[in-house]
C-alpha cells in the first residue's frame, strides 16, 4: 500500500519535478513509465481475443429454406440442372438474364433448394415440418413468407465492411505484434537483446544519438529501449529512481557503452505481470493515447521523458527519447515511431472486429424475430386450414338438417317434423331420417301404394303458404325464406319457399378474411 501511494505521489508531482531547479529528479519519468508499462502489460506471451463475428447466418438459412419450400415450382426449377439428378447451378445461368442481386444471393438460394429437395434428411426441414406442407398451404404462405425472407437478407447487408481484415486477425498475429513492439522479437527471449530493442547496440559515447526514435543506425525501435532511455541513469551525473521507487541504482556508462540486458529486464519487470484479460481495441488505444499525451515539444522537436536540453541521462540535461520534427507534424511523426505504427494497425483491426461482433449479434437477434414470424405463419396456416375443414363439414351438416326441415338441439318432439325427421329423446335432437327410412305418405290402405303422393321435404313442404314459410325459424335464425332463386338453385325467377340458412361459402369467405388479418403481425 505504501509503495502504491508513493507511485501515485511520483505521478502527481512528476510534471512539476521534471525541471525543478533546472534538474531532473527522482520520479521525473514516472508518468511516462506508467504509460509505457500499459503496452508492456499487454504484451503477454499469448493473448486472447473474442471470436470473430459469425457471418454464416444460420438463422437466415432457415428462413431461406422456408421461403424456397413455399416458392412455386418454376422458381425452384431454375436452380436445378436439366437432365441431371440432384445437380444444381453454382451461379445464375446467363440465359435467365438474372437481376443484379442474384449473384450475391445465389449461394443462399441454391442451398435452400438442395435442402428442400432432401426433405426430412435436412434437419431444419424436418424440425419445421416443411415437408408436410401441401400445395394449398404453400400457396397461402407464399405472399407472407417472401417479404420476411427479403427483410432477412437486407438485415445482413447492414454489417460493417471489414476493410482492414479484422475478422482474419489471429491471436498469434496480435501476440507477435505486441511482443515485437516491446522486445523487438517474438517469442520473447529469456533476456532482452540490445540489437533487438535498438536498431543496433549504442556505441561508446552514443547515448544522446541512440535515444531517438528511428529505424537507422542504433536508434530506439521498441518500448524496452524507450524505457532504457528514460529510466536508465547516467553513471556520473544521473538522478536515481527516475521511473519508480523500487528501481535499483543501475547505470548506463556512456563512455564505455556498458549497459547490461539484465538491467533492462529489471526495469521491464517493474511494470508488473502481463495482462490476462482479452485484448481489446480500447486497451491498445488507451495505451497509445496515454503515451502521446506525455510527449512535450521544444523548438521543432518532441520528447518523451523529462527533457531540459538533451537526452544524455544526466540530471541537468534530461532522460528522454527525441522525436525529430514532431511539433509541426505530430500525427505523421507519432505514427512513424517504429513500434507505434504496428500497434495502431492492430488497434484498427481489433476495432472493426469488435464492431462486427456487436452488429452481428444485433442482426442475429433481428433475424430470430423474422424466423419466429415465418414459423408462426407456417403453423397459423396449418391451424386455419384445419378450422376451415371442420367448418365446411359442420356447415354441410347444418344445411342438410335445415334442408330436411330438421332443427338442431334442445327442441321438443312437437317441433320435430315426423314425416322427415327422427327425434332423439336422450340428446333432445331432431335429426333427418336416413335415406330409405322416411315415412311413406298416406295413401290407399296407408301402405304407400300407388295412388299416394310423397310429402315435399324441407322448406318445400310449406308449398304456397308464404306465412308458414317465413315463420319457420329456430330461435332468431331463419330456416326458410320466401324468395327468388340464387345461383345454383332451380326456378331462379320464381318466388317460393326456399332454404334461408346462411350460405356456407359466405361463411368461409369471412373466415379467410380473418385468417389474412391474423397473418398481419
């Protein structure tokens, strides 16, 4: 706890102590050290990253299978090669004069046709019972599924373009980039090498020249070399503990170029253990921005680390790394720092990768909504068709009963015409007599012999009695009506007692309207 507080104090006073009394003092490079350590900690032996966005869109494939299953046979046929069994066109045939977007969608459509042809061998077809759709159901579904499928394809087009190949970035690539930025090589060696962290090992009396970012001579090209320049005290006139209180009094003897890799390793170790968190673009960006914010300028140049008059490591001059021409070209000169450029590219690739992961998740959620609509529509058709079939059968039964003059339940025996109907005393129902069991009309001898006339059935039994016809009701329901004939009835122009029940086809039409309303989500 004491060490942490001391480090915070060093950070707080660093900006005021760098040039205090014209000299660099202990803690003078503490803020730069902490900023650089952010990169050191990211450079783990093996980094982890989120899995790239799944752009195979399995949910879209399911929707496409539903759409292709209900498509008309002419459309399905254009994907199949003529005269070949289970052979399909890999691209739109030129003779079809395909639309501009066919090429993009063709693979999705082709796979859907193949799945439809496999039937229950395809897991999705089997799960959604698409093989059980009859032609009538497919026809009903088609106008409702097509817009769902089109909306689903449009959703996938909203995914950000991967302009920097973020999806192709591997953990090994990211690890190598970070290790190279810090140590100049990957994998990390047991001990740093001066010829890796600098362009070449600084020569005798060469510290001032070496502590400048660049790719030539023996200049700084890594984070480790940057830390060496700002933390490594001059043997004769340097300040102790420039970067951290725990720092040992290790020196850089410039005249003899006597530095040791172990000293650099000790400075790097003060940064702490490598991060175990998944690598993110934000972590890389924050580290780079923190470093950039520590750069100061004098004349036309920039300096990372405490600067008074130079980067010799002496307390009266400075312990820093020079960025030539930084003042008037901060962006380009900053990006030209050998280890900054690759980290910027890494950050950009991570950023687009993360953006696509997030967008793909949102798109998949929306695709699931569209799939739910399609499946709900598919089963709504199935249910409605069953209701229609039951209704047709029931209406036919009612028509037959009313035609025979027999009414439905809860009627008394007195209301049940004996000539045409039988009364079920248990169920209290008046039912039509089965064919061949009707009472024969009264005639000579009462046995239906020649000379007798059959009693008309249904509404016709009222004959010309208009009042009796119009009074034939079941509750408020009109059984018979005095009217002219309609389509399909005899003597259309003649007014007589006819069946007054609601026409079955009209009821079915109303049900169909209700079904269409049901499908409008």
